[in-house]
C-alpha cells in the first residue's frame, strides 16, 4: 500500500483538556515527514505499508509551538 489517496488524506489536531495534551494524527505525506524530522514530540503510533513506509502518524505533545503551521 502506498500513501492514502488524496481524498482520504487528513491531518487532525485535537487538544485534550483533561490530559492537557495535543493529539496530532495525519495521513498527509508532507505532514508525516515534517513531524518525523522536527522531532517535536514522541511518536505515539504509526501505520506502515508492506514496504515499511510510514503512511499514518500519531503524536501527543504537551505544548504545540505557537508558530507551528502546516501551510509552509
């Protein structure tokens, strides 16, 4: 399996008040690469294809950088 089809790709950022954590889940290749390379948090969960390529990523972190945007 390669990356998800364009119409199925998404990035979801949720703040959990109870735990005071940001939960980021993405299937967008550009966002996956950025989150993995910047190492802003520990990876919580990954989904890989048969070849070992990361096709989905979920991280949790305490503080989302105020300048952090995905539209660069």
